[in-house]
C-alpha cells in the first residue's frame, strides 16, 4: 500500500501543473508597481486579519514541518506529538511577546527592527547575514524535498528526474518572490493553508471513521503496529539512543519554540499589519490554523503507523518524510474510488504547493533584506524603482545558488540543515530581537556579538551532533566525529547567544551603554505601545 495507483499519479501530475500555472498567474496579476516599495515589501497592509493570519500560518507550516514532523510522529509517537505541540507554542510566543513590538519597530525587514534603536550600516549588514544564514539551510531542504516528493508520488526513481524537478521548481519559486512580492506570496500562502487544512482534515476524519471515531483505538493500534508496544505512547523513544534523553528532548523543544518564532520569513509578516489590533487578530487566526494542523498531522501520523506499521514507514524513508502521504493513501484502503483518489490528489497537491510557497517566502525574506538593508542604506540613497529592481535581482541572486546547492546535497540526509536553521533562529536571532526590543542598555557591539557569537556556536556544535555523524541515519553514516552529546545545539547555544550579547554590551563601556539607553527611551513608547508610526527625524529607517 506504499505504492500509488497510475490514476492517482496521473491526476497528481495534472493538478501540479494546474497549480503551478494558476499561482504564477496570481503573482503576475497582483504584482506591485515598479516604483512602489510599500506594495512590494508589505502589500500595503491590504490583507484582512484573517487572510494575513492564514498567510502567517502558511509561512510557518513549511514542507519540512509537514513531512518531517509527520514522520517523527509516525516513528516515535509521543515524542513526535510533543514536537508538533512545540510548533504551536512557538507561534504563541511570537503572538504574545514579539508580534506587536516587531510590527511597531519594523518597516520592511528585521534589519529595520534592530536599526530602529541601533542605527548603522554594519548592524544592517550583520542582520542580513544572519537572515541568509538562518534561511538558506531550510531553503535547501525544501528544494531537495520538491524533487523527492514529485519522484515519490509520480513513481520515478531517476536521479536526473529529481534534479530536473529541483531546477524547474526553484525557478518557479524565484518567479513568485520576484514578481509577486509580499502580496503575491501571501495569496499563495493562503491558498496553500486552505488546501493543506482542508485535505488534511478530510483524511484525519476518514482515519477516525475507520476506528469508529475512537482516538484511543487509533493510538492502541499504532502502538501495537509500531513494534515497541507502549513505549510508542510514552516519552523517550526519539532520543532513546542518546546519552541524556531527557535533556536532549528539552534542548530540542526549546530550539523549536524559540527558533520557529524568530525565523525572518515568519516575522516579516508582522510588518504587513496596519495596526497593533490587526496584528493581534492576525496572530489569533495563525495560531488557530497551526493548532488545527497539529491535530491533523498527529492523526495522520498515527494512522500511517496503525495501517502500515512502523517498519514499513521507515522502509519507505528512514526519517519518515513520506509518512504523511502514506497515511493519507492508506486511509482509503486498497481499492480507492474515484472520489477518494481525487481527495488524495488534493493532499499531494497541497504538499506540492507547500513546497513552492515555503521557499518563495524564504527567498522573498532574503531578497528584501539584501536590497533594503545592504544596498538601499548606503551614502547615496536609491530611488524606489532602483531599490525594487535590486530586490528582484536579489531574489535571483539568492535563489540560483540555493538551487545549485540543493542539487548537490539532495542525496544526503538533510535533517541537520533543518535543525541548523531552527538553532540559528533560537541562538542568534531570538537573543538579538529580545535584547533589541526590550533591553535599554543594549549596544551595537552587543548586537554584533549576539549574532556572530550565536551563529558561530551553532555551527561549531552542530558538527559534533549525531545528526551529522555517528549513526546509520546521520548525514555521514560512514563517519564518526560525534563529540556533542545532544541532537540539537539549543541547550548550549541559546544561553551562549544571550551571554554574548550581554558581554558585548559590557565591553562597549558605560558611556556607550548610557547613550544607547537614552536613544532607546526616545523610541520606547513607539516600539512597545505603537505610540506613533512616524519616522523620527534623522532616524536610520
């Protein structure tokens, strides 16, 4: 039951082509004028809170979340559910702590947020570098996953086919970002969220129906088919082979909660809200959508294990990345009707659109930061038309290397790259944003130490994790230079990120810190309460 029928494959191919055509036309039709920066960067705040919330949820629910988290649920049970719940908690953290200050302080990019109280081109360039470092690994995973998904659904095994898919779909993603801007990519995210939730909810209800609407029966069958019995329904299975399973789990959850809330392609949606009230309402919609998705992916993941067995899920993909598709397919039984095949086609199309939309949003966030933070803030100011042209060229300059790198790494286990992105978000971006928004004495030196130190600590520690070497499922299974005792770096690198920021501020000296405090106090009401949206005279925004 892990193979798909020829009718499902044919319908999926037609649906993929139709979706690619329709979404590209949407971007062309909603694309901004050539000299309207606000429209390109924020869509003029034209989205209602519900639509903006669905777009935020779409940016947050990446293909790595759908496929990776679904696989972890299918393979590890309880631990996977905890990871999925952490994604919801992450968005709630963004909603209650960071969303309104980000909207008040920011204009187009994360660099705007930080430069609001720490002006300077070096600050903006470092913020851009941190944005690229956090999002590039995640982009590679999504691009490589696009080729694998199409090959898996359509029944192709050729490596040349996968590479061709990566290149073609990558070009399409670049077009979304360059042509559609914020509004165009938002519409694609909304379409993706609606399709993903609608098709997933249908499959989840069908799975529950097959177990007489009894979630307990589903969980019991999944535990029985997992081969590990009740351990499937208790904590510890995911990190059973590590030195400190409890601490490893805490490190993983902490990384997801802090990292997911601070990734730039998610935070950029805060700048599109027209008021603090709208950003709160948008986040309410986003949290609700992600919460529903967590419920869906839990049922489908358990269904995959219950119907097929944990061994079959792992045989199809050692990381379980195909579990969501396998669970959806198995829910229809051996002989699916035409209507059921159509529903399954909707599931595969939603995943296809998830891949497209996720990478397009990340490319847009990187392109915006390059154009606005690096090129636009020079001694000679740029015209609006020139800056928009640079933003579109930046989308190309980010997307093309990402495509080439994705074709190179697609044959490896890419879980370390997913983890690295979240670790960088939690260890570098989260401390920088928290300090910038809430600490009065924070200095430019402290910011640079935070971003550079947090990033460096993640990169160094990640090389020693069991995701990179030392296990059969690591990126380099034939090597063993596993010296770090945890799967993620967060338990060490997150405190280091905050520590570097504190030490850098101390190293700046009291006079500099006092000056930064006075500068922060001048805009404090603006950042925390949105007292005004006017740019102060002489402000580097």
